[in-house]
């Protein structure tokens, strides 16, 4: 299978075919002179509609790059360089591309580059090469400085918080394993049955269903609400599912709003992953690959097929600006593995050393094997109930202190925050605007770790250390150990327990607050924070006990 080529559409054909004339064209606003990418029908800066493609010089600044070692295609074998280039005429526009005709070891941030084109079928892919100029340019300024996101948070509209009317009353998980080779819906039902029993309810009590993302391609679950309702014969009053929500935890936040407004009393939230079996069946030729020959992605034609490539660029810029190192990320991986050793359901429990981490095979620089989470099969379910109904259930409810959901930065993967995972800084600032509690009140943190750098971004964004101070905070791993100042991902996280896309983090937060975490229990845990993944709109929850 060759790399997917761009699907030509009315709004993008000018970009992908301009190379036939040796030109680079970007959509421009004639009212405010801004460049707009990806193309939109309106200018995001002045909201004008006077837009037209504009020929630009093809000169740019290298604002990020990663050397991909793991992923690839027959016509784009690794290693190759995935990069972001800021367009000289308007550095707010960053193009995902490949850097060619160079030694990757000689690339530096701020390097000046120029466009050249590679024709494949009916498209001309804009690649870039170094110009030979030795004087580096400054990187583009942040649209919003990482320290300034709180200034853009909208104040609460009312002191009456919807969070006060919702509680988590049940949790459940299915078997979790690398390649279970069972139907994904069977895992969903296992987790849901466990959560319903944990809450002391029956399926007849469930009047709401909520999931993320609700699709079943690429091992992304069982098929959503429709599949589960069809299997169990439920009659929900309210349902929810989809990608445009606050990350995987968005299904739980939506459920809180449903019970707070009286649409439902008990909402069953669920998330199923089937990636390990899905990938194996693809290798055996029993399932078709999810990607077609054409794509609407602006990244995939350049071999940027994974979130790893995007986050690697942000990690590299964090290294460049703040002095972060691979060892900094390594302490996160080692911490999660140490916690997983005490969790019998974790996929990987063997000891991990810093040498193991640093010497593991590279994936896409600066990420190696142990920076990446573990594809697995498994499902997690959470029941959200109205507080007045929760008091009479089997176990004390876990209360919701606050949520963080506000989108402040751009959601485009390559046009957004430079030095942190996108969709983390704004949501974190929003969380603290909805509570009087502060970071020092948090007893356990379950922070999204699809990659180690996700976790680092949340640590800084939530204020557990200052922006750019993760290197010192994480050094030695003491602060994030179970007996440290911020016990982190106490079940092993996604890096060692398995990729359950954030729902496993909520499950562990509830287990800790109930005192049910066994050997890995943090004493007297009363406040927990749990975050979803970023890149897509994300969310973060602050949970507490009733005492």
C-alpha cells in the first residue's frame, strides 16, 4: 500500500496542483492580508470573505522536525523527515511536509528552507530543502504564550455548577490483553456488566448511553451506542457519541450534563479498544486496512500517519526552548512501569530501567519504543448518576468538583501550540476557574499518556510545576512516585497498563478515591484529576470523595 495521496476537492485543488507551474499557493485574505491554511471559506482573523489563492515565495523557516524510523510506505520508506515549515510571508501558517536533499543530523530549528515539488499521479507534493543560508531565523511567536492561557478563560456564567449534580457511581473493565481475538462488542458488554453490578444497578435502571468515538474502524471499538443498544435491548432516554467532544472523557462530561438537567438518572459511559487484534488481523489479510488511496488529511501525504509525528514536533520544540531531555520523558515511562508491576491487569509489568528506555528502538525522534502506549484489546465503563439517586447506591459516590473544557487554541494539528500538546493548556486553565481547589490539593493524578510527552504537557499545564520546569520536577522520578508529591498514573498508565484512551484513567481515579486500588493504593486519596487526550478537543475532570 502506497502512502495516501490528497483527495482533490473544490477548496484544496489549487494547493495540491500549483506545483505543476513550480509555484506554492496559499489561500489569502484580501481584506487583512493574512494567509489562511488549511483553506477555509472565511478569514479566521478578520472574518472577511474576500479570499483567493495567492502565490507565495516558497521560502520558509523550519519550525519542527522528526526523523521517522518506524512507520512508512513502499514509496516512502523510513527513515524520512516529517517537518513543519512556517511560510515566510505569514509564519502563522505552518505546512506539514518532508525535508529532502539533506542529512537529517544537520537540520536545526530556525533553518531556512525552500520549496520543491514531487509529482505523484495528479498531485504535486510541496517538499522543502535547506537553502544553504547558515544564519538561523527565530521561531514564530506563540499566538498565545503558554503562561497566558488563563487570561483567555471565560468566567463562570453562574455559581450554580452542573458538576454538583452529578456523581460517578460505578466502574467496570473487561479483560485487557494484547491480542485477545474476541469480538470487540463482547469486551464492551463485559465492562458494562461489571460497572452496572458495581453500582448496584440493573440494566433496566440505565436510561442513558454515552461513548467516544462511536466508530469501529481501525480497531476503534464495537460500533458505538447502536451496537450496545442492539445487543442489550435497552431503551435509553438520552444517547451521545462522536469524535467532536472533549476527548475520550467527553462521554463522561456529556453524561454529567444529561443527569444534571434531568434527561437521565443513570448514564452508562463506555469505551472499547480492539487495536491489537485489528492490527493482527490486517497482517493476516483477514481485514482491510482503514486508509484508502486518497485522504483529506494535510499530514498523511507526507508520511505523518500517527499522532506520534505531531507530538514529536511539539516535544522537540519543548526540548529546544526549555532544555527538556529524553531522560525527562524517561522518568514518566519508568514511573508507569513501576506502578504497573503492582497491577495484575497491566499488559507490561516487567521492570524497566533508564538504560532500557534510552536504548530502545527509535520510533520517531525524540520518541522511542517506551514513549508510546501499548495497543491492546479492552473496554472500560463508567456510570454517571444524578447525585440524589447516587446516595442510595451500593458504594459511596465519587463527586465531580470541576471540569475543564474550553477550547482556546486552534484545533488543527499543525497550526496550533508550539511547545505543548495541543488542547491541554486551555482546558487546564478552565478547570481551575471552576473550583477553589488548587494543584496542591490533588492527591493522585491520572494524566493522559498516549505518549510520554502528553503526560509532561498535562503536568505543566495543570500547574503541578511551572511552564518549562518539567525537567527539574521529573528528574529522578521521585515527585511522581506513589509516595511523591504527585502520585502519577498509579495503575501503570497507557504506557504499561494498556491504551484504553483515557477511560482507564478515570477508572483508576475512582478506584483510588474509593480506596480500592490494592497494593498501589495511595493513602488518604480524596482528590483526583483525570485527563483525556489532547490534539482533538480534550477535557479534564477534578474528582473528590464525599468527605
